């Protein structure tokens, strides 16, 4: 029971962590050029293991555009229907850079702290005794 | 273009009609832009096989009402982070409270802060009509604004200064709450750290 409860808490924490990083991840996918919605979703899934609910990403893209971080344009595609391409504005590039630097500093400092935890085998008997 | 059987086409139209319905209240151009993009997403997500089922694609997008809820929240957050309107900030906090604990806490901050400002303001308006009943009352270990619960052993300390002091407190509570809400809404979008 204990391990199940911990497992659920761990999954919840991991979900919150992924959710918190989503905006940074979306901005990062557009760092190298313009992409349309489905390409952004696939990029998130392939490069970051962020299995994001599709219904979450499109509203965030709309907000980022409303905030002036993204620009968009409808482009005719070979598929037969136009696609809405997004790209970073100057302000969006600045925000992406700030977020990436903050993330980098934070993860590097935390990595030092968790290093001993990763090296040591967890003794299940000891955990049960606690 | 992706080949669509009549059934699949009907399913797409039904989904988009539901989304359009759930987005009522938003500007028409915004709704049309959203519907156009979601339609494109569905068409792009469909496999080339015309017999392939559409349900997984629609399921991945979520129910139209849920998707519309996300759009409304994100649009409100975008507006609120640059707004000084208490009404917009309060309604954003209310909507946010529906989707998370932090939103609920933010909503409580909004209610408490703006509630305090309104209460101070009401007592200022009442003071000219009830000069001996409205004030800052001190005595026997109590400190009460407005009308005291019991009169015995308490006395009013602000006198003629009550109105300007309370006006200042009302203004401070409103401005402080507005800035706190704007900050809370803006920091929501930063990566978790």
C-alpha cells in the first residue's frame, strides 16, 4: 500500500513538473524555425518525452500569440488544406532564452543535490521499517 | 487532401459544432480562428486510409467543452496578466480556481483583498450618516473597524480622521490585491522551480 501511495504521489509530482515546463518546451520547439500545431506536438513527444494532451497545447499557443511571444500565418500546404504556422517573435526568443537559462541553472544545481540519492541503492526493508 | 467518408465528415462537423457552441461568448473572429485550426489538426492527424476511425483523434483532443474551457482560461490569463481591472482579475481567478488548487488559493486572495477594500469603502460611506456608530474602536483587548459588536468599555480613536485613513486603507487593499493577482497570474507560466 505504501509503495502504491508513493507511486501515485510520484506520478502526480512528475505530471506537475511536466506541466510546469510545457510553455518553455513549446517555445523551444520553435527556436529553429516555424512549425504548425501537429508538428509542435510531435516534436514535444519525440524530443522531450512530453506526452502532452493535444487539447492543452492549442490554447497555450493562442495565449502565447496573444502575449506577443509568437506570430502565426496560414500557409497553403500540399495536404490540400492550409496550416497555421507559428514562429517566435523577438520577445518570444528572449523569453525562451530566459526560461532555458533558468532551467539550466536550476537543474544543474539540483543535480548536485540528488547525485547521492541516485548512487545509493534503496533498501526496501529499511523503508518498510520506517 | 485527406479522403473523408460521409460518416467521418459528419463526426468532424459534429465535434466542431460542439466546440463552437462551447466557445460562445468569445469574439467571432477568435472562435473562427480556433475552429479552423482544430479542423486542420483533425485532418492532419487522420491516417491516409479512408477507413481509419476518427474517434482516437477526437478523443486525444478531449471533449469540446473541455477544450473550450482551456481556451477561455488561456485567453483570460493573457488579458489579466496585463490588466489592472479588478473585475477581469477576479473573473480570471474564479475560472482558474476551477482547474487547480493554486487557482483556488489565488481566488481566495482575490476575494479577501477586494472584499477588504469594499468593506472599508462601505464604512466610509456610512460614516457621515452614522458618525457615532462607525469608527475604529479600541478597548478591553479589542480593535474593531466599522460598528463594534458591543459598546461597553470601547471608544473610537480616529474621529475626523476616520474617512481619509479608511479611504487610504481601501485604496491600499485594492492596489495591493491587484498587484498580487497580476504577479500570481504571471508567475503561473514560469517553469516549475
